[in-house]
């Protein structure tokens, strides 16, 4: 199991680099394109396409990272009023449903990739096969599903309430 957690830490580190690099590259590219358009009256033809591809990369690769950190969207008004054991059971149930949904969406994304490969669809400016851009979607949802599975395991094994796999919910260490 320790090997699994080490692999998870490595994936988290790689994801942090991908997210940081993707956001910085996207900002730099799109700002340079705006400056080019305003100063030289010329726009880079591929800037919007690359920016869109980076947006897809950052969005979908961030799914597992957000689940790991417990930074996903939560509605806690009713949840916080429940007893700690009920919160823990509800967290396990929600993690299971979310994991199952992510697995399902990953399979749909894989079907979409297969369909776009069959069509031979390419991007307009760079003429890169469109399935390459979409390949990050099932990977992101797959990593998210793994994080929610790990969240289920850690909430079953550990006494505290874990929203993400990295740290327990503040002030909620005993059930």
C-alpha cells in the first residue's frame, strides 16, 4: 500500500507542474497574442487553438488534484450540522457516487476519442488530430476516480473525517 501512496505523491507532483506550466503558458501565449494584435495588427493563427488546448489540459488534469486536496465544490450547510459519524458515512457514500460517475464519464470520453479517431477530425489551425486534445479528459476523470477511491479507503481505515486524501477536515479528527 505504501508503494501506491508514493505513486500517488508522484502523480500529484507531476500534476502540480502540469497545472502551473499550463496556466503560465496559456497566460503568456494569450497576452502575447493580444499585444501582437494591438501593436502589429497581426494575430497568431494558432494562439486561440493552443490556448483552448491548454484550457482543456488544465481543467481536466486538475480534477484528480482537486479531489486529492479536498478543494472540489461542496455544499456543507446541512452536512456540517450532522453528527461526525453521519458525516463520515455520507462522505464515503458521496465519494463512491462521484467515483462511479467519473468512471462512467471516462468511458464516454474514451468512446468519443475513438469516434474522433475514426472520423480523422483535425484542429483547424495546426491540423493536429483532435483526439489528442481530448485524450486528457479520460485521464483526468480516471485520476479523479482513483482519488475518490483512495478517499473511501482512507475514511474507512482512519478515525478522522477526510474530505480529500491529503488531510483531515479541520477540527474533525475523531469519530
